[in-house]
């Protein structure tokens, strides 16, 4: 059956979503309408796509069965309530909601209406993440004990609504959703505790730096660090296990799996003189002690998100991003804020 989509909120992400939908055959998914309270936003709406000045008008008049919500964060609950009441299936932009309780209300209304409800957490299809997930899933470094996900940028001055707390601004609500979602979907164990630092480094009212230490029930520690004002841009991953290490440096998945040819316990304690003095553990490795292997390759893209939604819409599979997984991310974000406020580690069971 054809998905006839209406996008509400035709700003930056509404346009990105429309461009992505246009890559699919019309018989699978077709953008039929867009709605925005600022008419000029829709001046470049694709030919043949109807335009409306409100979600109410679109829900009443457009021939659509699914709504994609791309309006600012605080309006998501209201949009979900209206679309569900009209019996439309729903894809909502992240962050799904401003709080766990708002999200619970969304789940309640969409369940009652019997419609599909999912969130656009499409960075589960980022190539770098999937390379690391593949290393993890295949046990390529043995039993993992640490995962690091690092995102450093140079644009500390965030823009538009991103600088207003009441609009759901700040980096935790923004990239935080994706980075937390990735880790929760990699590690196959409950999250049992968390410690976080959340700061406004150069933004007055919203967070622009965070460091989250997550301890999982299988004894893996994951660290997510994001800094918009690092001035040393980087997308990095590190996965340490008892049979090797894997790293990625950069969006293009540059990296390697590294192993030792001999266990370090069998290496004589050779003293290396460094600029900082002698060391027996942290000098350069002796020739031949380390070997490198290629990382697995993956074939993923954000288009996969919609491919899965089309299948779920047609009853061929479950939703790829499930409401209980989204709720877990929101619970972690609450715990991050609490830990940063109290300076304490937070016990969790999610
Ligand atoms: N999935 C992702 O990777 C990703 C990336 C960027 C943004 N987003 C999310 O997309 C959403 C929109 O962000 P953006 O950067 O596109 O914002 P934006 O400001 O560029 O666009 C928002 C649009 O919504 C319209 N709007 C506001 N209130 C409305 C209402 N009541 N009814 C109809 N239209 C309304 C605005 O006029 C504007 O055109 C946010 O929730 C954001 O977090 C997701």
C-alpha cells in the first residue's frame, strides 16, 4: 500500500526529509502535502505537493495516511495528539519529546488510535557507527570492556532555536539523542549506572558540551563525549576488548583493528626513555609487536530508515525504531541532567 505523507514543519529538516522521500518510487511513499505556519517556508515545495498553513488544515483536507512531524521540539506532543486523533500514522523528528512524561502521553494516544508511531532516529544508519557495531557484534576484539564515541566541533555558537532552552535547544537534545541511541543499540545489556558532566562552555543558556559515562550490566563502560567548542573537529570511535582494539578517526570510517602478536605479560619490561622520562608500559611498541587489520565494511545509509518504515507500514516487519527504545534514550537524558546537577552517579535500570 502506498504511503501518502504529509510533512508538518517545512524548515531545515522538513526539506531534508522531503528530499529523502523523493528518492523513493511514488508507489511506495509519496509526499502529498506540507504544512507550515510560515507560508514562505513552502515557496519551494515540490511541484504537485499541496501546501497548508496549519496541521489542522492539512489533516482535514489532504489525502494522506501518514504525518511526518518536523516542527520545533516543544510542539511535538501537540502534533502527535492531533495526527493520532485524525487516525494518521506518525513519524516524529527527534527528540521525540521534551520529557519522558510527554513521551508516555504520545505512546498512549497513538496506541489508542491504533496508528504506527516512530521517531526519526536515523543515525542508527550512520556508516561509522555501523562499522563499530559490526566489530562489536562479530566479537572482533574479543570481550569488549570499553566503548568511546567522540564528537568534537568548532562551531560553539549554536544557531536559531538551538540556543533557547524553552525550544529544546542545546546539544543533549540535539546530537545527544543520536549518540545515546547508538550506544544503547550496540550494547546488548541493561544500563545500570551513569555519571555525566553537562556544561555551557560558551553558550549562555544551553549545553554545548557533555561527557557521559555509562556502565552496563555486562561490565562494559561506554563514554560519549561531545564538545562543540573543541576547535579540533573529530568524529571518533574506540572499542577495547581482551583480544584487540578498534578505532575510527573521521566520518569516512578511517581506522583499524589492532592486535598484539604476543601477550604483554610475555614482553620483557624494556625501559623506553621518552621526553617525559622513562617508561616500561607506554613507550612505542617494539617492531612486530602490533599488527593491524582492516575494519569490516558496511553498506548503510539514512535511506535505510525509510526503507524499514515502508516495510513496517506494509506489515512486513516491526518498526525499526520502537517506542520503548526511544523512551530508554529519554530516560538516559533525564539521568544525564540529574547527574550533572547533583555531581553524583545515578543508578538506573533501563
Ligand atoms: N533527525 C535529525 O537528524 C534531525 C536533524 C535536524 C533537526 N531535527 C529535528 O527536526 C525538528 C525541526 O528542526 P529544524 O532544524 O528543521 O527547525 P526549523 O526551524 O528549520 O524548521 C521548523 C519549521 O517548523 C515550522 N513551524 C513552527 N511551528 C509550527 C507549527 N505549529 N505548525 C506548523 N509549522 C510550524 C517553522 O515555521 C519552520 O519552518 C526539530 O525537532 C529538530 O530537533 C532532526
